[in-house]
């Protein structure tokens, strides 16, 4: 009977054909502008990233559009840029104040000639204000015209970077006809964000909110991913939750607790604190596990070192120094010897306040006052070599037998006990099938010479 490996079960023919068609259409898709990222549906081949797409579209707009700054809010914030532009237009009174052109009031002692000069100066100021206002109107009219054209070009540029399957999904949206007639690029970007996340017009809204929340909490930093790139994906996942009118957390309940200790707390500041913690905890474990441990240890000594804003969290991850580089396997041939450390090993870098204290001899009188981190309220505890120094009176060090720290952070220089060596003499033995008498001397021990190691449970036999 012949044997062999069992071939893997093939997927259903219909699904296999559909996946092959999607992959083939995606791989054959040629975008209009090669320098801009492409987008596809959630079922098409992987590699599409909406955050990268937004970033590349924004860079393209800034480098090719006239008055490109006016369209940034449409791409980055999904806001109507025309509304923002009109809100930035100054009124006559604002122009007077901004340019210090308010009319001079009359004085009680001014003469007729002084009044005439004052009125003439005020007339000049009014004319200058009108001139500035007219220049602004002309400038804003030109910017509004360019912005309308840019929104039209932006619509076409975005659609040209989408795969045919994704374009069909957009065409199937209920509001497509009305939005396409006005080239509403903000609506187009919001629709693409939903569709690329696997949501369409037939999806249940509660399912969409659940899926968006699930994506937010599963957005973790990859080991080779920079902080900026991770932040863009994290922010995009949070924006998707907001887009579905959902929340990543019950912010109202958090706000009530926050206002108990800080009366000026708002929903915005409370949400910033939550997002900052989520951003830190979704960072890569290999890179930032030491940071997580430090933040937890600080809480043990009554210090809350968690960042309070997303900006602070980004700054902390960017500037945090790790003791050992992730996935680093240095050898004698490839160690970095530029650091000047013994053996060429990179020096350990720690935040201030986390340094290990030097080892000291165990005091005979159990006076621990000379140790770093000594607590006068608990003089019987020997502080550990690193913060938090006093952990618990219930902890006994297996090395020095003192309370207050673990053996891995023992502050005392205690020489290790010398290993005990034993020599075993095995008498010569010859075995045969006719052996009738005992071949072992009373108290003998059998040792397997081919074994890796041998041990004895009863010390009396050794």
C-alpha cells in the first residue's frame, strides 16, 4: 500500500474563482498616477492602506494644486473646505482692529482746524479699510474659485486610484448621484473609508459599529513600524469608529469619575487621556514592554506617569530608549564597538530614576539606612536595587533572607555558595543469565554513564 501526503482541501469552486478574479483584477490594475497609493475593496488583495492613501493624496494636492492649503481640511479632517474658507474671511470691523485703523474720536479741547485734520485722517482710514476689504474679497473669490476646481480635480484623482471593483461599490451608494454631481470629495473619502473597512449600504449599522471598534482595539504596532506610521493607522481606526457614530469607550462614565478629582475636566480631555493610554498599550511589546513596566511600577509608589494626550503619548514612544534593541543577536563579529562599552556591547540607557544601585555588603546590625530608597517609616525593610524600592514586608529575599525585595533585585553582595562535588565509585560488575546472588554491595548506587545528568532524592544515600 503506497503512502503519501494528503493534499489540502480545496476551497469551493465559486469562492476560489471569485478570489482569483479579485486578485487578478487588483494585480492588473494600473493607477492613473503611480506616485499615489491605490485603494481596493476589503475582499481584494491585501496591501491597501487607507491611512497611507490619505497621506499620499494630501501630499499630491499640496504639491500640485493652487492654494493647496485650503483643501487640506477636506482630505485630513473630512471637513467642507468652502465653509472653512468663508469663516476665515474678515469683516470691516475686524480689518479695522487688525490693522489699527479705527477712527480717532474727538477731544474736548480740539480746535476747529484740529477737528478738520482729524476728520480728514479718519476719512483716509475708512478708505484704507475699504481698500483692504476689497482686496480680501478679490483674493477670497479667487481662492474659492480655485477651491471649487480643486475639489473637482480631487474627485477625479481619487477615483482614478481606486480599483474597478471599489469604483462599482461607490457607484452603488444611495447618495452617489447627488454627491457626484457636486463633486463632493469629502463624502467620497468618507465612503471609501467605510467600504475599504468592509462596510457597504447593505451592512447592519450595529455590525458596522462593532467591526469598527474591533478594528480599533486590534490596531497594534508592528515590530518594524515607526511611531508616525503606527499613529496614522491608530488615528484612522479611531476616525472610523466616529464615522459610524459609535464610541470606543463610555466617555460619559469616565467623565463623571474624572470630574470628582478635576472639576475642569471635559469630554475632550477625558477622551484624550483614554486614547493616550490605548495608544501606549497598543504599541509593540518587544520595543515598549519596559515602558509598560515602568508606568505600572510608578503607580505602586503613587505616581501616575501615563501621558494625558495623544501628542504626549507619541512623544513618549518616540523618545523612549530601550536597553536592548528588538531582535538583536550580537556576536563577536557584528557587535557595535562604537559605543566604547566593554566587549563592544551597546550601553544600557534608562530614564532618570530607574537606575540600579550598586551592591553593598549585608550590614551585621541590619541597619539599612545607607541604602538607596530607604523608608524611615519601615526601617526593617531592605529596599531593592531599583524603584519601587520597598515592595512588601511579606516578601522575603531568597538570597539574603531579608524582607522587602526579591532576590533578582537584592542590594547586597553575597557570595554564592561553592558547589558541592561528589565522587562515586562503581564496583566492577559482570552480568549473566545464571547470576543467582546479589551483585550490589549494600548502600551502592547505580549511575547510568550514558545519562546527561543524575540526581538523588534521598541525601542519606550520597
